[in-house]
């Protein structure tokens, strides 16, 4: 059964570069299915993703769905913790590493639950950036020495809960975002008589490259400048509370593409740590925030969706930089904390959807000439007589010209609908001939651009706005591939459009073996079989950033565990939103809707426009809809 193919000559790898971005998580099986590999046991056979979907369908869990793979999550938690442990050992670093997971990156209960469970051996903690996130953190069975780091803007309520939680043995740290926040902390301290455990958030001046450059540097929103830090230290001293300042925090950014940016920023953070220590603050933890990236494209470059380093390299750089800075200043090594979110959860979820239908911009049906054809229609049809590799561009020019003329004639009423339809059909036939010939010639840029205009539109059963918001908002690229037939060369190219009625709801940027492409190679649809496409590495940020555009709600979610024998366990299932649920999010009471619909029926019946018999069918249709899935079923 183990059918992982690593041969780059298979269509899957030479087209989709699955071997490049798939890491140790996905591979192509001999039967052409995409397989999920167990990174915790590389010798275990891959599990076919289409067969998992089939199995879930039988249990009533349909696409579109988010599939979370626990084994992937466990593996990335292990990787980051063990990577730091290795670096600490190799460098001879004199203290520990403690990771915290920033809840905002994926707040879903099932995800946090797994993270807490898998993280326990590593005393993995949580980072809360808001009151609700702190409430989540305090409900988790964390290890006793795990940290809870409170970032973000905090009011007295937030601070009170953070301070009081320490009485329960939670290791909660309040990171001061501004001097003003210190006023609130001091007031709550007065009120409770309990000392807080404090940190300061330092604004680094180093600019980080990449998509999130704005979260670094002088103008970044969070953190304190030198003058504010001095102010906080002085006021803590005056209040006799400087001994509470144990923690220094900086968030380096997100998806940092270049490891040298990490090194520079960590070096700067260390300078603050040294200076604050010299000011008398008994700092014990240096928190370097998030930023560890994911190689979405597998290119290993500093482009926005890639990174030029491994987790091992990241942790080695962090540990070495901190060790060097502390040794130079003759300061004991602090506990190193990081808040990696994306790198921990992104790879563990995928979005799987089916293709509903295709709009094609070509046709292999020849249209025989007719006697009463307009002469432009005949001219258009004549193009196929001289169509060949040498005259490709000329044929495209001619076809475009005649079609444009015919459309103009149609608009003015000189040719009828049937004549125009014949012209369009001939045009589509020419385009499919051109597509056939084009790859042989090694095309000119104009021809390429024209061919991209001829890509199919595959209409897919998902909402970009709900499930892949970063693709819409910030041009995030997720690896996307068909989940079946990967041993067969794809014969079409398509742009993916979603099920919302919004022309923005489409994907036209794909990572392929030869770079970023505006269309995805796909197979012709077989009306008998579901054709599935997967969007990978969607575990970070996507689930809660998504919105209800067109009232498409949360998709179904299934959490699975990969077993060593090539099978899987369904760990948890979460049904997607029903229509009643999404209606209630936008202030409707579904019961009122049902009542209003029923009243309308009764009115029609009483005014004799409707049979009493029809009442049942109508009510059932309305009820079925309101209780159903928001996506195409
Ligand atoms: C968002 C955030 C993180 C997570 O960043 P990633 O790039 O996902 O690792 C960590 N810390 C803070 C303070 C954040 O705001």
C-alpha cells in the first residue's frame, strides 16, 4: 500500500511541485491519490486523502470541509520544542526554552485542546491578546510551569483576572504595552494587595521585510520606545515594585522571510534586555514573539510566501544570538520564550472542496459551414485552414478581429442570435486548436497572455471570504492541488471561482513547479465522479478571520489522527453552520422567519389562491432549507 512516489517525473511533482512544498506531510500515491504521511512515523504508509473523504461522506460529513490532522499538529509542536532543545545543547546555553501559543492564530477549542495536550511535556503555554483569550487560557489544564503571557490592550478587569489567576498556580505575566497601562496595574495592585508578574513590550527599530513589515519598526503599533521604558522603570522603582519586572517581550513580525532579519531583531532585543537588567530589573525571560515562517511555496527564498531557513536554523540563530549578547554583557542566560503561531498550526489544516461545474472557453466540436453564413462567419471558419505553429499569433489576431466585427453586427441587429451563436462556437473550436498547438512552439508572451484568458473557470463549493480570507485580502498563496488523478497529466488549466456571488471570489495565483501561475492545471471533469481540490496549510489565521459574505457559514470540520497502518481515526467532528445559525448571526430569529413564511401561506390559502394540500410541501421545503448546510449539497 505504501505508494509514495518521489520521482519528479510524475505529473504531480513536475507540475505541482508537491515534493517541494509537501515536506514530510503529503505525497503522491501510486494510484494517483494525494496521500497524507505521518510525520511522527515516516515508515508508516501514506493515507489516501480521497479515501478519507469518501469515508467521511459515508458518515455524513461532506465537503466543503476543513480537515485537521492531529498528527501534523503534534509533529510541529515537537519540532519547534526539540529544535530549541537541540540548539540549547549544542550552544551550551545555560537556561531553558519555553514556547507559548498565541491563541489568536487559531482559537478553535479543538485546536487549543490538542495544543495543550501535545504541548504538556514541553510545558507549552499560551499567549492571550484579549480578555476572551485569557478566559480561554485559564480554562486549560496547562503544565504548572507553563506560561500565560498577556499582551494587547488591557483594562482593569483583564489585569485583575491576570493577577488573581496566579493564586491558582497559573504562571501569568502581564506585559505592559504602554506607560498608561502601568497606572491601571498599580491601581489594581492597590485594590487587591497582590503583586503582579510584569513584563514590558519593547518596540524594536529594526524593520523586518515581507508581508508584515508594518508590524516592525518605529511606526509599529505596539511596544514602548526607550523614553517610555525608562519612565516605566522609574515608576516601578518609586512604587517599590521593580522586582516584579521579570519579562521582556518583543514581537518580531509575522512570516519573516529572511532569517537574517530574525538575527538582527533578536540582537536588538538583547540590547534592551541587557540595559534593563543594568537598570536593576531582575529580568528572567526574554520573549521574542512570533514570526517563524512557513514555506507555503516550498521555494526556500525570501519571497513573501516563502522562507529561506528551517526551524532548526531559526532556533540555532536565536539561541546563539542571545547567548553571545548575554555573555558579552556578563549577564546570566534568560529563559528564551517564543510565540510562534503560524509555524505551529498552519500545516495542520487543509480545506477540501469539490468542483461543481466548469465554464470552458474552448470547444472541440467543429461547426460545419452553412450556406447562409455571413461572410465574416465564413472568414472566421476559414482560419482553421491556415492554423499552424508558425502562424499562431496571426490566427489569434484574425479570430479576435472577426469575432469583434460579428459582435458589433449583432448589437446593431444585422445578424441574428443563431448566426452569432455559430460564430461563437467556431471561435471556441479555434481556441481549442490553438491550445493544442501552443505548447509545441514555446509561445510568445502575447500568445501566453491570450491563452491565460482561455483558462477554464472551475466553479468550486467553498467561499473564499469564509475559508481563505488571506487569499482575498493579502494575496496569500496556499499550495492547491487536485486530490486525485495525480498520476495522470492534467489536460486543462483553470481559475477557481467560489460559490459566492462576488467577482472577487476567485483564485488565480497558484504555486507550480515552474513558479507562480495565474491558472491551475486540472483534469477534465467527469460528471459521474466528485473532483476534489485541496488548499493546504490553512490552519493559521484563516478560520476566524473569515466572514459571512453571502451568508456562507463555517464549513464542516473533521479532526483525524493518522494511524501507523495507513488508516485513520476520526477524533472529532464539528458540523458547519446551518442556515438558521448564520441567520441568527445577522439579527434574524429563524423562528420568526418560519412564522412569517407560514403566515404568508395561510393568507394565500384563506384567499383561495393556494390549496391546503400545498401547505405541507411548502413548509417542508422552507424548513429543510433553514436547517441545512449553507453550501451546495
Ligand atoms: C500574532 C502574534 C504572534 C504570532 O505570530 P506568528 O507570526 O503567527 O508566529 C505572536 N505574538 C504576538 C504578540 C502576536 O500579536
